[in-house]
C-alpha cells in the first residue's frame, strides 16, 4: 500500500490547500480502499464510505426558469447592476432610478413595486 509523506509547510493556508489535504485524506483511508483493483471499485467504495448528501426534494419543485433566477440572485451572478459591478462587468452599481445600488433587495422591493404601480396608473387613463 502507498503512503504519501506531506512536505514541511510554513503556513496554515498551505496545509489546507489541495495537495497537503489530499495526501492527508489518502493516508487516512483504509488499506482495503487504497488497494482497490480498479478506479470504479475505488469510486464505489468512496461513495459507500462518504455517502453523498441526498438532494432535498424541494430543489426540484417549481418552474426551472425561476429556480435559475433565484440561484443567480443568491450567488450574485444576476444581471442586476450591483452583481455586475461586483463581478467587474459594470463601472457602477447604481440603479437607473438613482439609488446607490441596484441589488436584489432594491430590485424586488422597490423596482417591481413601482413597475406594478406604473402599470396600474397607466391602465386607468
Ligand atoms: Zn432603482
């Protein structure tokens, strides 16, 4: 069986980086796991050992389109100016209305509210 030795490390950040942490994980595996006869057997043994988390059913409910929008907003990857600014794709996070940041809160609570109000007022004339 193969045991790897970790190199001396100077910083805590490096000890948590990929190679040292991978070496530590490999060395902690049982001999049975390390001596798997094929990659597929190794992978199935890993799945049995670590049991990947079950994805909750509510992740699959609702319309996919809105789930994608929700995920983009939560991960700051939407087309809102604040997210575009955060991702270095806009020069400013300001909203078209002049508010300092077109973020999710401003968009969902203020912009949509005023658009609905505008539609109601326009439909009355
Ligand atoms: Zn605005």
